[in-house]
C-alpha cells in the first residue's frame, strides 16, 4: 500500500465512531438488499419447482397457463398429435392436480398429486426408499420427502392414508431438487390412478411432456403445437414464463423491487451522510495536505480508497450477515424460501459500488473546492 | 545575507468585483534571502496572510510576479506549483493543522510520504526531526495529547522534514503564552535557520520582534517599510 493510501487508511479506521457508523450503514443496506433479493429468488425458484423436478425438455400446455400448479386440462388429441410430429422421440401425458388426504390421525391435509405416464414413468423423482416398480401396485403412491413431508405425519413405506375415499399406500419415499412454493406436500402416482382417484373435468391431461429427437427439432415441434392452438415451451421457457408471472402479474416483483430500492436508499443515505461528515471534519486537513504539496489526484485517490475500503468491508459483512441469517432461518423454518445466487451478490456489489461512488463524489467535490488559502485564513 | 530566496514584484490582489471589490495587497515588492529571518508584521487585515499565500504558491496574484529561487512561480502549471511547495517550501500553520488520528511521528512524516518515500523510512527520518525539536519521546502519541507548544514544535518538525529551502510560519505564537512563543522562535532561529534556508514569519506579536533579521511592516495592504533589526537577539 502506498504511503498516501496508508495515511487515508489510518485517518479512516482511527476515527472509530465514524468508521463504525459507515460500516453499519453499508452493512445494513447490503443485508437488506441481499435478504430481499434472496427471498424473491427463493420464491421464484420454488414457484418453478415442479418444472425443475420433472425436468422434461418440452412442456405442452394451454396458452393461458402461467404456472405449473394451475394447469388447464387438454383433450387427448393433443397427446396423439404430439406423438405424430416429426422430431418427437416420445410424448407422454402428465397429470397435475390437488387432492385432500385423510391421514392416519384423522386429520386432513391438502396435497399436490403428480400422475406419471404409466408406461414410462417419465419425470419420476429419485427414490430414497422403496422400489420403483412398486408404483404399479394397488393404491401405490410415492411421497416426496421435502420440507412439507412432516405435514403428512412423516409417513413410512407401508403407511396407509385415504385420498378422496380411496385407499392410498406409501410404497416409496422420493427426493426432489426443489420444494414447492405453497407449503403443500407432493405425492406421485401413475397417470391412470391419478385420474381415477381424483375427480376431474372431461379432459384429464394437464401437460404433455415431449422428448425431442434432437435440440434442432424443438423449434419445429413448437410450431406444430402452436397450429393446434396450444403452446410448447422448453423447460427454460416455462420457468421464465412462471418467473414473469410471479414478477409482473402478482405484485411480488414490484414489492420486492421497492423494498430493495428502499434498502439501497437507506444505505446510501446513512453512508453518504456519514462519509460527508467524515470529509467535512477532515476538510481542513485535506486543505493542509494541499498546502503542503499534495496534488488533486492524490487527494482523490485517498477519498476513493476510503470509500472503497468501507464499502467492500460493509459488503462482506452484509453478505455474511444475510447468509448467517438465512442459514439460521432454514434451520428453524423448513419452508423458508431464500437463496443467494451469484446474480444477487453481483447486483448487491454494484449497488455498493454506487453507494461508494456517490459518497466519494460528494467528498471529492468538497475536498477539491477547499483552497489552501482558506487554511491560512483559519 | 545569502542570495535571494523569494522575490515579490509589484504584487496586487483584490477580492470581489464592482462595489464589493476589496484590494487586500497593493503593489507589494520585497526580497527574502537565504540565511534571513524575515518578519511580516502588521495589524489584522493588513494583508499579511494574503501576501504570504501569494509568495508560497497558494493564492494567485491579480498582478505582479513571484520568483522563487529565480523561477517565476505563477507561470508554472498547478502540479508544478504543488511540487514546488512540497520540495521547496515548508509551512507551519497558525492552528498547526496536525492530523489528530495520526501519531506525532506519522504527522511529521507526511511531507516525506508525499515525496513518495517508503512508509517505514519516512517514519525513521521523521523520528530524527522529532529529536531536533525535542519530542522524540512523544513520537507515538496523538497530537491531542501534546501541549500547545509541543504541537507547534511537531508542526515545525513536519515543516522541515521535507528539507525545504524556505520555511513559512503563520502567526506561530498566536495561541501560545509569551514564554513558550519566545522559546519556539528562538528554537527556529538557532536550530532551523541557516545559510541554505530562509524563514518568513507572519506575526503581530511584538514580543518576538527581537529575533528577526528584517521586519517588513504592512498596513492597509501596503508595505510601509523595512527595518533591519538592531536588537541583539539572544
């Protein structure tokens, strides 16, 4: 570190109260921004959990569908037509619906039921207990062991329950990549059992899942499905559609954006004001440095260094604090939906740089304005 | 007296325009030589500080020229003027302007650090200057823990640490009691002033006049006379 920056460092950290206030301001801002964005990211991720867990390459649906949980049943010819399109390796139906489960204790619990194609079980979850073939046994269901598992009274293989007055039997426990958004447990069964056990409308296919022969076939398949009046989306497109729905059509995105903006403004205000006071208090010293022979660019480098160091430390503390909070929250609250992504870290970093930039700009302007002559005049 | 350190030629400085125009310095010309202790004296508002600022490259005159060791100061670029201040001129400000968050030795090291000297080397050299002003044992203290006289001596150590040819002290005794003030100026005269250095002191403290080689009197922005000191300095 050059001597002039070492002076800047000592001026900064030796003023403990100001330094602490600066750090608190930036840490608080980063903490709030990271928390807000992480929760939003977690919610979005969970909102697409079904798509991510089933992991089909192409999803065919009614164009009005905006998320996996609110499917609009399609007639059987959609599946037949999909199977006849050139470039389709295979196409299978998927049932997606809700049911009320009567547990052993007599309590009722809502659950999401996923019905997998009987012949292929395409989109099946990874089993952690039980045998996959057992799904074809009478009344068989797999239960997903996620954050909502306890709501089904933590069933074991062999546990019985009632589903719409039908007997249900747990034949396996499965794990999935992501839990759902609405705190409802998920159970898997075959497509035929699902449509038998759960009352439904005239049409029963929630989605048609397509495996294309190659990536280059996807565009053609999408065009052909569109001609039927339906929509074929790749997994990423469907996730994006769900994300857009929650971000722009539920008010969730705007609210989180506002909270993030408020966090940013609070952080900027605290840090900017404190840094400005810090500069004001040292203004005469900067003037004295100028009189002694320090050049403008040296003073600018001192201020930029002070603002950058404070911001980076505050950023680290803020991210650390937010991460710790999330870890602790997840230990206590299994449903807590928050995830820190590189995008969030990068965004918070950019915001912190803006805070540092604005604070520096205010300080630099003030310091460049001070004339050594003012120091002489006292 | 040695050769000319600073030469001011017809310096004029005014502030404001129109009805608010105030001329602070009017056609000031003088020379300060190496080996000379020059006092600029006069009542408050006589233009002493403005004149001092113009000859030290801090305030640009409206008219006139300043030659520092023969170079026309105000024809230089601003960075060159800053370099000249750093390398040729040492300042002792009226209120010292020491950095309260730095230790005494770090304060003294500032001009050396601005000259790009290595941090540890600068501290080492600064200790030698603190020894000159008799404050080596105070090196690690913060300035607030020093008395007014000690702070003044730290400011002097800082001013001379950069090895300047010209040392400028602005009202060095203004916030000191008479005894301490006299000791400081006596110290400057006996330990700091030499044939390779010119010392200019702005003051209106008549108690220290006896130490001056030359006293330049100002009044109402004008230099009204020079006086060679015939008093026997201690």
